[in-house]
C-alpha cells in the first residue's frame, strides 16, 4: 500500500480548472520531483494534498485513509506538512520561534530543534535573528526546518530553489541531503531540472493541470522531460505508478 495516493484529483480556482484528473502514488522513502512551467498546476496540487486548497473531484489517500475532506491542521497531525512557495515565515519572530511553531502538532519523531540544526547548520548562529532579516537561502532553510519540526511522514516542498542565488541553492540542497538520508518521503516542486533528476527517485511533469510524463528518475531523460514540459510530444508515462 502506498503511503500517499492521489486519485483522479481535480481542483479549481473559480472557473479555472488548475488540476485535471491527476493520479499518482508515492511509497515511503521515495522522493518525487514535480516539475512544469508556471501555471501548470504544481502549487495547487501540493496545496490540495496539504489541505490548503479544496478539491472539486477525486480523492487523497494517506496510509490507506481517505483524507480528502480533512482540514489542513488535521493532515499535519497525521503527518502531511507543506513548505509553501515564498516560505511564509513569521517575519517578526526569530528563527527559533519559527521553528517552535512547527512543533505545535506535538507529533513525535526524530526531528527537534537540535536535529534540525544538525541538518541546517547555517541556522545555528541565527537562532535569535528575526526571520524577516534573513537572506533567501536562510529563510528557505528555516521554512524547511519549521516543517520538519512537525515530524512529517510526507514533506511537501514547493519551489525549493525559486528566487535563490546559486550559492544559496547549493547550501539548501546540501542540507536537504541529511533529510533525504533520514528516509524522508518528499514531494518536491523544482524548476531546476538537473537538480530534480539528481535528487529524486521519481519525476512527474505537469502541463496544463495534468501529469503528462511520469517515471523513475533513472529512466527518464532530460530530452523527454523537456518535451513534456513544453508540450512538444503527446502525453506519456514512463515507468508508471507503483
């Protein structure tokens, strides 16, 4: 049984259908990279899985349980956590305070302030600094750390490298390796195709609200993903869903 399964999911923004008949499944310990152009539906899909956007059709199963109608805070309690696009930190609060907000669910697990700082060591000297005064990379590290503090079973990360300098991207990905090494299950929205293919176990490409290509990262090619990204070939699935 898959840890997370999305079945024929539809989601709308008013009259606009942003997600169309999307299905995928992810096993515990897998890293799924979700890629696609702006407006492809990636953020809406992640928000729908997290409970932050109401779905209009289909269902979401988590560890065999239908959570389609569960509120976002309930999903956090079950183990689904979203690192939103733009980080959404509490700018007036310190790094430490932002991290502690993430522990409000009181889920038990390996992640606490000490283990988060072990993974994201650049945050150690910044714990008393206001989040609004941090660089983009430092804010992204704080946002991921805050989500880890809830000890998620599935971590949803939206636009990991968006707006970050190359140096900051390198630092965040280096720290993320400790999270991946812990056996975390991650759905990652990423614009950097090269990094997505290197870090992921599976890749899915969205176009106009649909998944048009999906396969294991070792099986898809940059060319096939690029063609799917721009809609240059008919939709296909490589490797299938588990």
